[in-house]
């Protein structure tokens, strides 16, 4: 198959398909759109599907598309159509957008998203939404040439400048439309999540970048209390090329990612006629079957935006309505994972036992939780990403630390010390949870008292001291010892210059 795809590139098939597709889209601009010519619409869809197939799993094809400038002419049309996925009537009546593009037929949009995402990612980066290819550092990869890297950077900037982030936010907002029943998150939206991941992957700092001196400045000037906002950005809006992407993320509330999941919860509440937090088990049964996977993808992307600096995510979600959305979403995810954890672990162990004995039935629900039908690994990934984001969202931000105490008990803050037992006993899960506990409680007396009551300040203090000692002795920290991705390292989640202050703060209580 790889040889066939390489032959498709060298034989000119990929070029021919890309040029024919661009010509088809350009002709529609002057010909009144695809509604005026059903035959042209069929041709456009066929070309988009064929180009997607010809470039799939082929780094050479993706590199060819960008180096030969074959994919850039497709961008205005894709951006013009992203917000119209699922609305064929609106797409048919749409006029050319600001970039001169006319929306392609609805059936052509998803393969176009795949092609553009493939090119934006570049060779050797075919990973899932928001995932890091950090485990494969020793695996040989096909390195792109300098010209290819430069042109891919220009292509990503073209996507951002053309309004791709705004268009993706419009695409995600489509799931907020009223529905009769709870429906799975559609493939087009999942493809859009992958496209956003490609944009972020091309611009965010490497995972594990440490938070430096500037993150402590505001706290030190206020006498040790988290009462002012220090600069936390690792990349500023004025810096190119990441600045335009940061600005777009801020303007669109992180591309509407929290609202995408909130719309699913609201639809579930409408179906159940009760709040999802009132009965997480019942909500889990009513959720779309792909909710856990999509929620994990969204949280990974939110964490990717926080790698620009925690204040990017904090500022983008700072409006009152978005903070309410974020609070509701994070509270439910913690409640969902806690309610489904035991059954997922037990059913998974039983399924593994049956598999080893040759009695496995391969039934769709085997080895999954009772209600959400999620595996223990899926719930673990979602919970890890959620805990990671809560820490970034609350870091040195008194307003967001306050937000964790909103509402009736159990509050979001009270749920953190009540996670599955593994998060307090397993070295790996302690490395996931405890940096977040430090972030949510440092400089916040109420949250510190709650941890003292529900858990143990000594455990938090000892964690900080052990990390400082390991750093001083040149030894790996808890996250590295546990084999976690670099973004889970304590120094990447809490400024190293404040470790001493944190140790004293939790000691003084």
C-alpha cells in the first residue's frame, strides 16, 4: 500500500487530483455555486474523496501537496464551508466568503478537512487528537526538508489568517442545535478537532516547558498571596508565528471547545429531565456513546492551549457565562469518572480473565463500565486530562480558585480529594493529581482548609519537598519516574521559583 501511494505521488496522481479539485471549486465561484450544477457538485465530492484516499498514510503525499503549493487554493473554500456542515440548504445558498471561497458540497467537507489536517501536521505526526508523540522519540521518522518545514509553517499561518479557528468554532457550534434525541458527536466535528490539533501542534511550545521566573513576579510583589495576576504566557500575542493563533483562540473562547461538550450535557439533561450532576450514572447511560472519547480529545486540546501559558486558557474562559460552563463541565466529568471507575476496572479485569481462559465473547460492552460503556483506560485518560487542566486553569488565578468552591456540596474543589483511590496511592496517579492540588490551594486559604479536612496537607507539602529534593540532586521527578508525558512534570505545572513558598505555605497551615 505504501509503495502504491508513493507511486501515486511520483506518477502525478496527487497533483492531478489537487489541481482538478481546485479548478472545480474555483469554477463554482463564478458559476453560481454548486446548487447551479448538481453534476459539478458530484465531481467535487468525488475529487475530494479521491484526494483524501491518495494522501492518506502517505507523508510523501502530504509533503508534495505543501511544497508544490497544491493545497493552499483549497483553504478559502474549506473555511467558507466549515460552519455549514450539517446544513445542506445553507451551504447550497451560500455566497463566496471573505477569502473568495464558496462552500463545497457538504459531502466534500470531511475529506477536505482530512487533507488539510494531514498537510498541517506534516510527516511523521499521525497521532490522535491532542496526543503527544513523546513515546516515539527513538523511532525513526521521515524528516521533512527545510523548504517543506518553512512552507508548512506558512500554510498553518494561512489557515489561521483565513479564519480557520473561527470556522472550526462555527463547526463545533453546530452540535448545539436542538435535537429530538441525544446523538453521537458526528464524524465531521471529530475531524474538526483533529484539524485544530494540527494547528496547535504546529505552534505550541514543546510539552514539558517549565514555568519560569515571570510566573512568580505578581505573587512575590503581593506579599505571598495569590491576589494579583502575574504574566504566565510562554508566548505573547505579538510574537510570530504563534501570536495570531493565540489571538484567534482568545477571540473564540478556545474555538468553543467547552461549549461543544456543554451542549451535549444540556441535551442529555433535556432528555432525562434532571440535571446531569444529580444522577451521574443515569446521565452516563443517556450520553452519546462516543462522549468519553470526544471529551478526552477536547480536554487534551484545552491542555495544549495552556502550553502557550496558563493565562491563555484562563483569559479566554474568563467571561461569567464561560466560567459557569467550564465549572459545570469539569464538575460533571469528575463525577462521571468517579461513578464509572469501579465498574470499568472490575468489568475490565473480568473480561481479561475470560479472554485468557478463551471464554471471551467479544460483545460490544464487555470490559466496559456499566453505564457510560467506557473502558478503564478511556476513563483514566479523561480523568488525567481533566485534572491537568484544572491545575492550569486555577494556577495563580484567585478568581478561578474561587470558582472551584461554587455551588452545593460536593463542590468541584471537594471532588478533587475524592477521586478514585489510585490517585492517592499509585505513584503515577499521585504525580498527576498533586501538582493540581498545589495549584488550586496555593495562596487560597479556603481551598487549603478543604484539602486539610478532606485529605492531608502533609501529603501535599511532602510532595513539593520531594520534587525540590529530586531537582536539587539531579534526579527525575515523580512524573518522569512514573513514565508520564512531559506536560505532567511538576515544573511544567507550577513555577519552580515558588516551590519553596509552596512548601512553607502548606507547612504553615
